[in-house]
């Protein structure tokens, strides 16, 4: 992708930059969903894409499941609104899936709230499928539990 550095694992030092842009990129406060655990302890599982000047372009927080070792799990991902529609989100997922497959994963899961139309369209475009599960994250917190096989082509 023109003007962007290659994707790399997250580092602890990326947390402050992610925190600074996350609410604006999502369009609402994300609070502790953006937890530094994903940078300090799980950074090697995640993905960071920067502009060539070092500014963040997109990031993915995720992990390889401890209870289901064949499962990679995307917790959160976001792309700079100025860079959307150019394949940055798909690159985050492909890189995450590639590294998770090296760790033994054969499938990847991600959740989407039923009102997040952009996120639903993104996951369907990448070949994810899954059921809407009522109350998946608690009362009133329905989620589509998307999964697809790895690798992501
Ligand atoms: C969802 C998000 C990460 C997509 O990033 P992106 O870089 O624009 O996605 P890409 O350009 O890689 O798109 C990949 C595919 O998804 C489709 N897609 C992405 N966003 C879409 C949207 N809002 N509506 C319809 N399709 C969309 C693209 O058309 C593309 O499909 P194609 O391969 O058939 O052409 C970005 O919109 C975002 O950061 N949103 C806010 C945060 C968010 O909702 N995160 C997800 C929940 S944690």
C-alpha cells in the first residue's frame, strides 16, 4: 500500500498512539475495550500499520485462544477514516491470520454488533459467516459471532 509501512506486531509503545486516535476512528468512546493488555502482554499477536512518517494507519488487537488453540480471535480493529476503502483493514486481518496460522490456528473469530453495518459488511466481504447470538455479551448485547477458516486469501 502506497505511503504505508509494512504491517508489524504491536509494541507496548504503540498504546498511547492508539489511545489518542481510537475514539475518533470509532466515532464513539471505546473506553477500556482498548486495554493496554493487548499491547503490553499480547502485542506479538496483534498487528500495527503505520504511515511512512510513523503516524498510525490501522491496528488490530487479537490473540490466539488459550482454551481453543486452533482459534484466533480478533478483539478489535480500526483503520484511519482517511485511509478506508483501500484494503488496510483486509491487510490487518490477513497478517493477523497468517501469523496465527503459524502458531497452529485453523480458524478466526470476530464479533460484530447487529447495528454496526460497516463492520458486518467488512467481515462478510472477507468471507466470514456466523449466527446472531442474543445476549452474547450480556443482557441487550447481541452479537454476530463471525468465523472463517485460515488462511484469509
Ligand atoms: C471496518 C474497517 C476496519 C474497515 O477497514 P477498511 O480499511 O476500510 O476495509 P478494506 O478497505 O480492507 O475493505 C475490505 C472489504 O470490506 C468491504 N468494506 C469495508 N468497509 C465497508 C463498509 N463500511 N461498507 C461496505 N463494505 C465495506 C470493502 O468493500 C472490501 O470489500 P472487497 O474486498 O469486496 O472490495 C473500518 O471501516 C473501521 O475502522 N471502522 C471503524 C471501527 C470498526 O467498526 N471496527 C470493527 C469492529 S471492532
